């Protein structure tokens, strides 16, 4: 959970950091409970020492007075122990509601309208014809079917067929080839995790659970990204310093309610309830997360540059940052049918926020410290397919396959009637 010492030393700073994220926390109540807990802990220690002293004073058969004194000391210990644990439970609940403070270089802002574009790459393509959107293209090419999915699963699901399915596997093979060269370990993780694990990650506070699919009878959540099961893979672990940075590339399906989405976002496969995703997760030492975040962002940019899809990099302000993140960048690809950039990847540092809640530490053999954790999208498959289909469409409705993917696809073009 959140470092109580940090709250004690910087109460106003922590309160403001939460407010900057549009989250209200009761610092006064937290400090009050902390004082009461420490007092209860002191009293508990004193009564424990008294009980030990009583026991040591008994050399033979205890006298009735000694038995009575020991009984009263035991009853007092149980009473104080109950008080301590009740206070600790209340304090823990409040500490879990404190969001990870934003890094000092993150702009204070109310929402996504105040995010900053920090970089653009490539120029949006100008078509000599009216470009179609990805769903129109997908239907005419017989590679995306949302009507059948609606009959089977409901709205905002899709079947990827034929060359769309092949294109997904091409993206996966491309990503694996690139990231394993960088030393990432490939993992296919579970897509269901326990309630307490999701709570430990810090995604259930501040209404975050509303976007998750929960299996209440089983005490499980479906993951919204592979990061949800990769980070807690090291719960209660002590990682050797020689293994760091420890980097993973994970592939899994992801599940999100996407509550509140409407309009063009709910058309086709841009924002659906189930999609496949490749995710990077890094565990680094204290002080190395800034450097690692830049490294993960550079990988995301390298991949979209290889796909030759125009994009912009956006830095989130505090009001759009999310509960666990200390700094976050989005990479937004150009979507011709919407005449705008749309998010396709993100990369975040959560500093030691999740490792404190999940007890993930590293050691050099002497000192034990909390690891710093980062996550970054390689490809959210559906959105990447949208960007490829729309940017590479031809006037006859065919799709030129990006050169970097042609060797994985075994062809250069997706054509009508194939």
C-alpha cells in the first residue's frame, strides 16, 4: 500500500497530488488513524512485555495472585490486539485510496483536452478518392464480420477472418522478432486473475472496476491487458539485482466493458469488449524508470515507423493520467476515415506504486528495495488493424500490406474476391 511515512512527511503534497488527479482523499483522517494505530501498537508492545515479565517471575507452581495477574494481562492483550488490527484495517483501506502522485514534469490539467502533443511522425496520406472506414473495407474483403458476432455474443464483438486473421498473426510474429532481440522474455499469461490481485494493481479504486468483467462466483476478473497478470507474477518475490531490468513481452486476449463509449468508437473493431494485445512489462531499479519509459516508447515508435503509419505522441496531464500511473504517453495513429489521430498504444511508469501493494522487491544481496514497474503496449491488435486497413487502402478496395509484414503474410495485397 501507499508509504505511510511519505504521507506523514508530506501530507499537503499528497493531498494536492490526489486533487490534481481529480481524486478526493481524507489526509486528516489518515493521519489521525496512523497516530491511533501507533499508540495502539505501543500499548500492545507494553502489555506483551508485561506478560513476558509475569511468566518469567513464575519459578514454580504459580500462586492464585500470579494466575489472576496473568489472566488479566492476557485479556488486556487480546483487547489491545483487536483494537490494533481494527485500526490497521481502517488505515489500510484509506491508504489504498491514495493514487500514485504524478511525476513533477507532468502537466497539471483537468482532462484529455489539456494533454500535450510532444512529437509527430509522418504525414497523413492524401487520397485521390473518398477513403472508406475499416468496417466497410473489412466487409467488402470478407475479413471482418460483426453481424455474426452480434448474433453469437452481442454488440461490440467481431470475427476476424481470412486475411484479417493472418494480419493479426503477422503483427504478432513481427513484434516477437523485434522484442526478443531486445531481450524481452515471451509469455502467454492467464486471462483471469483473483480479486485481491486486481486490487493490488490499483485498478479498482476510483470507479476502475466498472470497466472490468468480473466472475463473482469464482472471485476472478478477466484481464483488461496482459499487464494485469504479468506484474503480479512477481508478487512477494525478491528479484536479484543481476536480473534487472527484467522485461517481458506478453500476448493475451483482453476484456473491457468500455462503458460510456458511443458513436464512431463503437463501430467495427476500434473499441470492442474483447481484443488481442501484445504488452511490454518492465521491472527496474529505483531511479531507472524514466530511462526505461523512454526506451519502451522508442520501441512503440520504431514499430509504427516500420509499419509506415503516421502518428503523434501525446503526454497525459494529471486529470487524464489514471490512478496508478505517475507519467503516461499515448501513441496515436492517423485514422483517415475520422480525419484525426486515435490512440493505439500507451506507455506508463507506475514507479513503486504497484510493487508496494504486491510486495515486489529486488536485492543486491544486502539491501531490499521495491522494484519500479512500467507497462507499454506493443500492439492492440484491433486498433492496429484499423490503422493498417485505412491507411493502406486502394481505390479498388484492396489493401496493400505494409512491407515489413509481407514476409509474414506471404503476400503483398488483400484483394476483393480472394
